[in-house]
C-alpha cells in the first residue's frame, strides 16, 4: 500500500491539474469574401468574435461559417479556438501562386507569403533594388493582388522611393511618400476625394485608382489628416542684356514691341545647354547676365520676381501729407500648372519699367513701362524669351593730323570720321521644369 506521503503528493498534483484552465487549440481557416466553411465534428456552442465579419448559418442540419466582410477575427467551437482570415475575392489564387513563386526564384527564396490586413502580402527582408523590380514584373505577369510588407534598410529606402516615384509618374500619378510598414502604405487626402466626387468634370478615385498602387505592392489609404501633395516647379529666370548678333543665334526675332516667344532648341546645337550658351556669350561680350534667380512654385500657385527700386512721391491733402513709394524695374509673375507627366500650362505676366526724366512734375519723373501677358502650353521643359526693350548707343570718332583737322571746312580734308552704332536688348529668359 502506498504510504501517506505518496497519497498526499498525488492529491496535491491532481488538484493542481484540475485547477489549470483548458488549453485552447488555435487553427486557421482562410476564406474569400462570400465563401462558406462547413463546420465538422461535434460541438455544442459556437462563439464569434466579430459578427460583422462572420455569421453562422444552418442548412440541412449542417452548420456553416459564412464570410461577410474582409478582415481578421476569431471564433470558437466549444474549447477549440480558430482564427479566420476573410480576404478579397481572388486572393486565394494569389496566395497559392506566390507560394510557388517565392521558391521558384532564387532572389525571392528568403521571402514568404502571409496575410496582412486580410490581404495577401509578401513578408521578409528586401536586400536590393533588383529584387523589387523582379517582384513588380511577377505581379504584372500574374495579375496578382498583392501587398508588400518587406523590411527595408535605410540606404535602400531612398532608392525604392525614387523608383516608386518613377513608376507612379509613368501612370500619371503625383508621387507620394511611402511608409515602409506592414504593408507598405501611401496616404491620400480624403478631403480631395470628397472634392472630386462633387465635381462634374472629375470623379472620385475608384477601385481602379487603388489598383494602380497595388500594382506596385502599395496599399492606398484615405486619410482626412493627409496633406494634399502637388508637384513643385522650378522656374529659372535670367535677365540678360544681349547683342543683336547673339539674338540671331538663339532665333529671336528683332522685335518692334515687347513680346514673348518659345525658343527653338535646335538653334542651340552648338552648345550643350542654354546656360552654357549664355556663359559663352557673356565671355565673348555678346551678352551680360544682370540677374539669374530660381523660383520654386507649387503647381497651380503663383510665383513672383521683382528687381528694381522705389522712389518717393509726396501726396499733399487738405489736412495731411503722406509719402507713397512707386517702384520701377523688372517684375515677373508666373502661374504654372503641371501634371505628373511633366506637361504644363504657364500663365506669364511681365513688366519692365524705367524712370523717364524727360517728363517730370514737381521734379518727380514719369515711369516708362512695357508689359506683356502670355499663356503657353508646354509638352516638356522649354525656354521662353521675353524681348522688346532695345537700347541703342551711337558714337562718333575723328582721326586726322593734329591742328589741321580742327580747321573749319578745310579740316575735313585732313581727317576721317568713324560712326559706330551698337544696339543691345534686354531679354528675360524663363525656363520652367518639373522638380523630381
């Protein structure tokens, strides 16, 4: 017979086992939206965590779990716990296809297929840009609905961002910042969606819009907190005094009035770029660069440039006297609108004003102004020339024998005169281009 000590140890052990909670076995089932799952075996109770995703139906004395909405939830049959992943239609094929693809290609051998936010995703570590390019080609080839949830190193993240930006531009979408999480996400402003849906000329982005991001492995999320992103445009402005000879090289017509025109790039085959052409002309004495600012402007917004000065004008009223300032110089207003492909419309207003001291009122000079307003549609970045302010300089020199050439009337017999005329023009060159 067992002694009392043995019986006491056995009693304590049995009591401890009975006091432990029942360990639940967790199983996983994957359902596509609208798919049913037959519940087999004997059970007396069914519990569902989220009844918006799953429902229990009884048909012919059989119990079915029916999927209602994509997502992840749990349900329990008595003491057995199940994880249910309800994914969008077509995801099962994607899941099975990529189970094979990640083992078929050596570059993807360390990646795995999983579910992220109820959608099929690729997990693992991305080591090089070429692997991402291979994944994109496989997504396109297999028409897969797949998100990427790959871990990315910091040095590779910038390369990926640039590559994804190029891909988005090719689809006519302004690049957005990618959040390399689980999965990779981009956030789109919900306010813009609402505004588009109320417009008759445009409709809110549909599922096809989301598909464009999914083709790059990105999940598109709408957020009221997301900032509306628009392209930035760099406008290079050069104010140059050029000679008539250099204008001919550029193909600028000698104008009768202030005007604007687009330069023909084929006229500058002798230079690698427009900047080099100006620098070479300046060294040759054919041009003089007076100002060369660069303006940064958001698409659809206005940018302004002014170089000049102001002079005071005293205004005397009945009981007060005040001084107002009038400005003169070179003013330029730009309003570019650009699409992600680089095509742009440019509204341009310019004014060049100078002091005219031949007309004065109380020693206050008049202002001589030239204004031009133009609108251009550009398929790609081109240079626009605003011209029409001609400056003419004339000089006369006399050569001859000393003293004799100064004799009235007869002096012309002992001398010669040279007449020199130099014409130059103030030209404003405007070159807008999309910032990468």
